[in-house]
């Protein structure tokens, strides 16, 4: 049994080491073992998940809150995939640490607020996960020197913890040539034709909305609150213009409504929206549930 154990240990060590012949008689070096989930992009970016999250999937336009560690990769470094945070020999390569600074990095992905390697490498990541990014200089800072720690043409290694993913509210652009003006002054501009049923009075509708002023200042958004509105449509309406607009839509559709004061909040000031204001409402109709016919 002792001999068998010795043979097993030797075999194990041999599988982790590779003998490289050279002029001085050969030298044992550590074999580079790539992570099973390693992704190699055509751009030169490499990344893998240290821990896979369980939350939302990152997509372009999302607001991300992250913590990270960053290192410069020396030109002759071949150990790219081990845990550098636990390797004291890599300490001198470290150039950034948001944990130490107690300052998470918050940015909108897809708009050039982060280096290209982050922009590409974090798309598709799951909230709550941790991902290692191995970034070529062309997707980092290129020929630019950053401070005293990042020389020109540096490859970088980041370990990014994705703390939070939020879909920010944005005012949608609309084609005014498609607008429909109702007799009572409501302006309806279709943005995306729905594929489902059109609601009728009393149906239970689920929708997202973003309310803004005419200068595009957002006053409220169920998107940012991550809580869609669920109500029976046109039953004791708070915003007559909103109900009228929803009744013109189909399930899975999107539209912009320009609501005059008399179809909006009238002479009331609501959530910092001045009295007698025209408001703009972007609506996405997520679901329509038909209700039994009743006298409403």
C-alpha cells in the first residue's frame, strides 16, 4: 500500500509539472492549467467566472455597482489564471483596490464610462458573481500611461465583484411624424407595435412607466423602482391621459404619451411636478389579463 501511495503521488506531481529541455539540462516549470469556463474573445480579451452569480444578467445600458482588484501583468508573466489576491509574489503588480478604498465603482455599461475590456467582459455576467478579466493593452489604456503604476501598453488583470445591477430610467426618443392627436389633446406616439391583445376598460394591465416633464426631467419611474404597475385600466383613473393611452396599445407594445394638464394632474402639484403641467409618459405594456364583463 505504501508503494502504491508513492506511485500515486509521483503521478499527481508529474501531471502538474512539465519538463522543459533547455541548454542547461532542463528545468521543471509549472504547467498552465486554464479554467474550464475560460472564454477567449477574438478581441484578445480573456475572462472566467470565479463565482457565478444568481441575480440579473448584465446588458448594455445597465447601471452596475462593483468592487474590484486590479494588477498590471508583467510582459513575461505566464501565470494568468491563479488567485493573485492570495499570492504575495503578485503584490507589487497590484495597481487598484476598491475594497481598500471602500469605494465601489458605479457606472453605466455600454457608454464608454469604463475601459473597453470591462465594457466587453462584464456583458452577460450575473449579479452577485465574481469574474476575472485578462485585458490586453488594446482594450485597456493603450499607449497612455496612467499615474505612476500603469505604464504605456500594459496588459491588465481585474477581478470584479458585481454587487448590483439596475436598469436605469431613460426618456425614449420618438418619431413625431407618427404621432396621433386625440380630440381632447392627448398625443399618442407609438414606439413599438405590440403583439398581444388590446386591453378594454376593466382589464388588469401590468406596465412600466416613466413620467417626465417636457424638458425630459424624469420625475418618477417604475423601471428604476423595479416595480411594474398592476391596475385595472380606466377604473377610477388617477391619470385620465395614461388610461386613454393604454387603451390604444397592445400587449408587449411601447408608446410615448404627451398628456395635457386637464388629462394629467390638473391644478395639483404632485411629486415636484408643478400645477398645470404638461407631462410626458413613456409606457411599456407588459401584460393584459382579460377580466369578466362587469358593469364598471
